[in-house]
C-alpha cells in the first residue's frame, strides 16, 4: 500500500502540526503492508525533515512543494497541484495532516484529513478578523470533501459535531496523536546561560487558547509572595503568533525580563531535555485538540499542572494536577504549583494508547476500510454512508 502524506505549512520552526505529520509517517512505517510513503513538505521545511530523519528512512520519498509562504499560494497548491502530484505518484490513499482545500473531483484515490481542533470556531482570536472566516470556510470545505476524518481525540470529535453538519460525522474516527520518548537525548542544556537554575516549563505557541498571559501572572504571583525558589525561571517554548506582542508587554510591565525566557525552534532531543530537567510543566490552556506537551511530560516523569479541560483529562487525569479555569484561576494555579513542587517528581508513566505500534495499526485499518469502500466513498459532495472502524476495534 502506497500513502501520500502532506505536511507543507507556513512555519519553518517545529510545531505541533509538523510533529504530527512526522509521527504519522513513523506510525504507518511500522506496518509492513505499507510499501512506500511519499511525504510533501514546503521549501522552508527541508531542515525540519532532515532533523526528523525522514530523508534517510527506507520507503520514504520526500517531495518539496513549489509554493510560497503566502496563504493564497499554499492553498492554491493544495487545490490544484496536489492532485497533479497524486496522479504522478499514484498513491492508494492521500493523508492530509491538517485541513486544507481539497479538489476531490481531481483526486482518484481516497483522502483522509487529520482534524486537530475546531479553533476557527472556538478561539477566533487565534486567527483575527476577517481571516477567521477564511479558515472556517477551508475547514468546512475540507471536511465535506475528504473520505475520512481522523480526529486526534474524543474531545475533538465531540466538538466537531457542534460545528459541522451531520453527514460529516459518519466518516469521523478517533486516532490519537503519537507520543513516544525520543531515543536520542541531548546532554547539553538548550537554555542560554543556564547554570542549573530551577525552571517551570510551558510548551505553547503564542496563541490565545494557550493562556500564556495567565501563566505569566501566576508566575509573578509566586515570585511576589516568595512561594518559589528565588532563582526559579519560567521557560516558554513555542513559535511566535498573534499573542506575542501581548506576552512581551506583560513580561515588561511585570519586570520579569530576567525571569521569563521565550524560546522557539528547539529540536526534539532539546525539548526532551527540558522535560527531564524542569520542576514542572504548566499548561493553563482554555481549550486543546489533544495536548501533546502534557502527554510528553508524563512520559518523561515530569510534574504536570494543567487546566481542567476535556482533552487533558482524556490523556491521563490520574497523574495530572487539574485546575479549574474561571474566577480565581490565577490563585488556584499558584496554589497547585506550590503543592506540586512539594511532592516528589512523578515517575515516568506508560501511555501505550499513544504508541506508534498501536496507532500504526489503527491508520492501516482505516486505509484498508477506505480502499474496500472506494466506490461507496465517491458519493456526491464527499458524503459517505460507510461506517468507520471504531478505535476500540482497532486497538491492539
């Protein structure tokens, strides 16, 4: 079976979308039935693909899409040029790693899209106006046009049903993000001028749903009331975005320039180093499609303090210290951090439901289902009556 996986997107720094696309490849290559994978990146993602080791993987062929970084160029490439690439490579299935415009009439094989979240509806501030309406249009057009929707969590699947028409629901299935520990470890600190100082960690893009300003105010409260070690720092790792200016202003207003460090573009081994050496991971998100840093932190044996939202509870509510958002959230998070720091670190836990072996089997079962049902899947407007295999039946 030959699979075409697309990963071309705007950022040249590693992000959750790109990590997901790389992990899809790793998962499906676990299956001997997958004869080859054609993997599409943007010109500015060459280094990311090389760092992920994709260029040296057996059965993987890299394709660099001829596009610019403009939103128009990227979306036009997906609509017009992707069908041309599919016609040339002749895959059995095309797997889109996130929603993009889909020219279903020009594609002769089944298509799958990974749905990470419903941010265009839940957090319009992540996109701004009027861009958010463009994102909503693309999201709906993609979900209508593809043959299957792989939601990264049950929480995402439930939210999808709030914002999409019923015909889409029948072609949705939950397949989690892959979360595994990196075999290659960084032994040297990726933090500039680090001399063993304790630090709290946040792995968050600068977007509204990540609630980074709340975290900064919590950190300021901890310092002001002398509730944490006097040399404690806050490290925020994530690509810049719509909230960057606001975050920087708040850091300046609270005079935390020496205590809060904003980083981006860390390699996987460097990120794993941060998980292993931080005092705790703090994730105060308003909403998440999945919550990759929470799962990674638990695998690394890290204390985790996070907001009490469905996607975080779905990962592992037993080992996370959950904090309710809303009135008093700043004080509650401060108290939860102090309480967690008084406890010994949590030993690394096992999360087999996120393993590449389990998820690779689920992807393969989905692809098989689509190939068996190709004729039925070509109903008008991409609608389908084919029943997707349930995650329970797919699990090992």
